[in-house]
C-alpha cells in the first residue's frame, strides 16, 4: 500500500505544478503586449499541454484510489517558481518574459526529473510521466532558445 500512496503523492505533485504552469502562462498571455504577440500562441500551446497532462495524471491518480489536486500549489519548493513567475510577467520586455518563462519551465522540468528518479513509479504511471517529461524538456528547450535569440 505504501507504494500506491507514494505514487499518488508524486502524481498529485505533478498535477499541482502543471496547474501552476497553466496559471503562469495564462498570466503571461494576459500581460503580453502587441510587440510580443507571437509568444501568446506559444504560451497557449504550453498551457493546453499542461491541462492535458493534468487530466492524464488525474486519471492515473483516480485509478489508484486517490483524489486529484484541482488547485494550484501554495507551498513546496518545486512549485514556487511558477508562482513567482506569475507576479513578474507584467510589462516586461521580450527577454524578461522569456527568462521568467524559462524559470518556470526549469521548475516543472525538475519536478518531473525528481518524480522519475525518486518517485518509485511503475507501469502506466512511469510510462505517462516519462512521455510527459520528454515533452516538458522539449518545451523548456524551445523557451530557452527563444530567450537566447531575444538577447
């Protein structure tokens, strides 16, 4: 039973940080000015990606008898970066927006790495988290590339 509880805890943490990522990107989208309009489409894509990931993780959690986290996190070091990002986006230039987005992506990337290395996941949970992690890493690299190009 302990293994199932650990898996549920790991999945719930990932749901929370995906919810934080959605909120962070939505805040960025609302605050982006017209000169950075192209970032809105990118951020909408990644926001939708995290919504999808949260749904997949919620289904895995429910299948194990757990309740899914529906809110954003308010504590825990893995989740703080997106909370910080949400408050820093307003009125920034392109490089700043992308730097803050990358900071958020660093946090979710780290959360997935921790889940994979320390989460003791197996079966479908491991497969799902591994696939999501690959997509998160690709998003991180894309944001970093945009940030580097904006400097």
